C-alpha cells in the first residue's frame, strides 16, 4: 500500500493521480477548510451539499465514500469526520482512521492520498 502525504494547494490538486483521496473535516468546518475545502470548491460544493442534506456529518464515526469526477484525477473520495476540534486528540483520531483503512482494504485500494 502506497501512502502519499503532501501539503497541497488548490493548484496542486491537478497533480494528484491516486486511486482514492482521503479527506477529513471537523464539525466546525463550515465552509470546509484545507484540502477538503479545495476539493469542495473544485466539485462545485458537492461535499458541502452532502453535509447540508445531512447525508454526512463530521461525527467521528462518519466515513463517506464518493465517486471521483473528471474535475479530479482520483477514482473515489473518502470523507472522514473528526468530530469537534475541542475534543480532537490522538485517541479520537484512531477510530476514524481505522475505519478508513478498513474501508480502503475492503475496496482493494493500494494507492491513496491522505489530507
């Protein structure tokens, strides 16, 4: 399994050529921040729409799989909730990270980028 970790800007999204892009967000991130915000912008607010319609939240147990689009060089996007910034720590991070890795394994993903 190859893991690519980089600090990315909006322009750098075009350089991602991975099977799956894993993004994270906190409950307070409205609008979405960081790489998730860049991806949301590139997808014309599709991630935000999922949140607004309550198809996903940012609870620690929330992990959502979405198809990629021609706007990104990834086949799928995995959006991982991290709960609130106030309650976030290493122990909190373990649960969604484990769920993401289990999901990636079930999908047979061997290469992904992680925000």
